[in-house]
């Protein structure tokens, strides 16, 4: 969810295995870094176990 457009800030709701909610507020640079890290994480799974 976008909270602000100038500066760009968003809110992401994460839910743990225990149904605990974590609200994460991100600005543009942090969101881009998170997407990059998630992409690298998913690629590791595509490659297979080490």
C-alpha cells in the first residue's frame, strides 16, 4: 500500500507462520533493495540446495 507519493513510501504487511503481523514501512531505495534480495533468494531455490 502506498502511504506517500512524495517522497515515495509504502507499507507492507508481513504475516509469520504463527499469524503474527509485522508492518513494514519502506521508502523507494529500501523497497528496491528488498526486491533485489528476494530475487537473489528465489534464484538460490531455483538452483537447488548447496
